């Protein structure tokens, strides 16, 4: 006796896009591309953590120097000029934006398999 194949409900492109907007890779995970979605989510998480590290590290140094009363001493303002690691912040932001665009494009070009 043959068992009929399980019917899987059609996936929604709108829901996949919404999930992808919240976390790049979540839309791919939702539509069944688990490996690709997982890789994208990990890359996004790493870029987010690095961006937060650069931002919070710079803010911490800035507030520490600004609140101890020695902000106008020689060399202190120069130290604050490099407090926020600008290349790191830019790289993390660019990586996140590129990943978001790629994940949305992959969903959009594969939209034939969606119900809406």
C-alpha cells in the first residue's frame, strides 16, 4: 500500500520578506533553505556584534574622557578623534546592508514558489 506524499503548505513571500527584514536569513530559513539562511544570519550577527563593539567602545572612551574634567588637556581631543573606529563601523554597516540586499534579492528572484 503506497502512502501519499505529505502536502506542505505554500509559503508566503510577504512573510518571508518580513522575516528577512527583521533578520537577514530568516526568510530563507522559513522557505526551507536552512543552510543559506543560517549562514546569512550568522554573518549578520557577527557584523552586528562588531559594529556594536566599535560603537560602544568609542562611546565608553568618549564619556570617560568627557566626564573626568580633563577634556581640554593637551592630546585628549586628539585621543577622542580616534575613539570611534570609523573604518570598522563603516565595514560592519556595509556588510549588513549588502547582506540584506542579497537576501531580499534571493527571495525575490525565487518568488515563483510562493503562494502570494
